């Protein structure tokens, strides 16, 4: 028996909807119809569900709440990137980004970078989100809702639009909201929903060691990215406070175990500043990553007011990458998107609050 309370419709899988329909005395096929409208067609209101009668919709809506995210602001970059600021039903705000990658010899990619928490407790030195602290975890429906609402909005211009990839690299530490993230991944993968391949989704972490090992066992198909950023404990603890709980020796051991279980390489993210983009640091990364199944993604740090960190120039970036390549480490640097629209994690939310005279320390 389900208790007759209200449920988040976007957070319900098909089995849960079947149970709801059965207990409300509705036909079983209504569940399949409802699931497809919400998870595949990304509708934002009950009135858009045209093949379910008004009476049945009224019964369902009494127990299933449809909470689309409120679009507060949308910014579009010259390169096509779209940055969204959404308000949740309780007034909290999150960001997500749509990045389009046009390919000449393969299908185009439409990647959504989603948030998993309101704010973040990790507090990385270069991150605008961490500067504002942690508020709460997102629900599965709120995580999934970012992809659904972006899909809905873009389809107003391009009816054939489909999200092809999802990266959990927005606001928050995904592995500190593990269960909700994992369930959202399962729903995004559903063949009668968004049908996004498991291998086209990547979870990024600052280094929550126990959850890295758990992810390897629970869902070995999903990609893993580790925000490494430094090759020694002293520097990394300054940049990524999570390192004080799970230092590099533990983190790298968990990464080796992850690759042993999944046979998949890990993406190691390294944010480069004008200070750390030097040969000494590059050589340290070569020593740290030697023999690890992985790939290094170099990321010039985003300009965030208040961090005091400056971006390295292109020449420094190339020299850093060359040292890694000579050392046998697979490396590339991230194709930058949306730098003209505050596309870095937390920037738009922070600037919106400042512009609307909301005190930053109140959130």
C-alpha cells in the first residue's frame, strides 16, 4: 500500500506510477502514458498531457505533484552555450548549463551540466559555489528536472532536440548526495524516457573515497571524473578541503581499485592557475599518475571574483601539457564554453543575488 500523500512526479519511475494508478483505481496503462509524457516529452504542466482525460488527471494530480523549475535567468554565449538560473519550489536557486559540440565526423553532442546540491560544503578555493556554503541536497526529481526543463525550453525552438550527454559537474558534490544522483541516472537512462546512455553520463567528485568504490560496484558503466588539481597533500588540502579527510594516498588507491573493477579510465581534472602551471607541478603529476588508467583534463581556472586566482596564459598551458605527454600521461585541455556568460559553477547565482541586493552570507 502506498500512503495517500503527494509524490514528486518527476522523481517517480514507471513501477512507482503503476502502483499509484492501481491504488487510485486507474488503468495500468495510464502509468506508461504518464511516464512517457513526463520523462520523454518533458512536459511542465498537467494540461499538456493530452491523452489522459481531465477526470483521471484530476485524480492523479491530487497525489502526484509536477514541480517544473522556475527559469529566473537564461544567458546565451556567442559559442551557443546556455546558462540557466532556476528557482526551486522552496525558493532556493541552482544553475545548470547546456553545451553544444558540433562534430564533423560523428553525431553532435548536447551536454547538460547539472547541479546536485544547493551550494556545496566542500569549499574548493577556486569555486564560486563553495564561497556561499551548503544549503541542502537536491531530490532526484530536482536533479532530473534540470535536464527535462532544458529539453522543454530548447524544443520550443528545435522540436527534435535531444540531450545526448549529462555531466554531474554543477553546484555541489554529487557523491555526497549519492542515492539521489544514482536514481536520477537510472531514470535518465530509461529507454522510454530520455534514453541517455550510461556511458554518456559522468559523475565528478572532489574525492569522496568510499563512494568512489561504491559507484564502481553499483554502476560501473557511468563515467568518473576526479577533481585532482594538485599532486601533493599540502597544496591539494588548500585547494580541495576534502583532501584533509581523504588524502592523496587513499584517493589514488580508490582510483586504482575503481579502474580494476570497471576496466574504465578516469578523467583527472586539473585546474591551472598562473601560479601552479609550471614544470615542477607537471612533473609531480607525472609521478602521481604513472601507471593509473586515466586521462588528464587541464582546465584554466575560471575568473571568479574574490578567489585571487588568475588564469595561466596559453604558453604555460601548452608547456604543462607537454611535460605530461613526455611522461606518458594522456592529456588534453578542456574546450572552453560560455566564459562570456558566467558559465563557471556558481557564478551566475552569486551575481544574480548581488545584483538583486540579496546578502551573500544569508544563504
